[in-house]
């Protein structure tokens, strides 16, 4: 029996984020300066680094618990979705979701954004579309939408360090991707 690198985008993303988490422990400030997107007023249009951070914010994580809570879902859902949509399709959806959440954070919120939770919520909502026919909306999608995004909308009214907006936008990206179904089948 052999071990197979079965979901290259999911596994590579996980490994890159783990390495950045380790390096951030050794090099304080690394995650904040390269792997988080600034909030409104903090984006410098003349900085190449700030443009990169619009996408790389999904690679940085505040600590091991933040990393583990995101990658428990990513490692569960990513391989299934990668089989359905292909590695290139998943990579595109992840980059688009990162850019959407990063850009909207810079435009709308005063605080920075770091972590892959937008990607997690994109995968959660996208997974509810994996077995549907054109012209249909799966009941599982409606229930997942109500449970996951409903909870995030309710939580958005409490004071915490979590970006429920990134969760909601990630979920909406996953919903759009799922409805358009860029499946390789």
C-alpha cells in the first residue's frame, strides 16, 4: 500500500500555510506584514506587497488553533471538491475567494484580515452543490446556507476578533461557483 498525494492543491495549500505558521513563530511580524490584508485606510496603492496581500492573507494564521480550525475543514472538503472540480478549478476558486474577501476587507473594514476561513466557507457551501442537476437548487444547499451563513450573520453583531464578513463572502463565492458548476465532468 502506498501513500498518495491525492489532492495537490489542498495538500500544497495546507503545507504552505503550516510552513508560514512555523516561520511566523520564529520570525515575529512575518504573518502580519506579508500574510494579512490591511483594513480600510491601511492599504498603500503604491506598495506591491499590499497588492500581494490581497490574496496571501489566506496563508497566514494567528496561531495553531486558528490554523487547526481552518484546516480540519479544508482537509476534509478539499479532496472531495478537487476530485469534482479539478485541481485547476479549485485553485482558481480559492484565489478568487481570497481576492474577493481581501478587496472587500480593504474597502469596508478598519481592521486587518488573516486566515483561510473565507476559503473554508467557500468549500462548505460549494460542497452542498456537488451532486445537483442544472435548474435545481439542492435542499442541502438551502440548509447549509441557513445553518452556516445564518450563524455567521447572527455572530456578526457580537464583538470578537473573527471576520464573519469573510465567512459570509466566502460562502457566497462558494454558492456562486457551485451554481455555475465549473465541474470538469
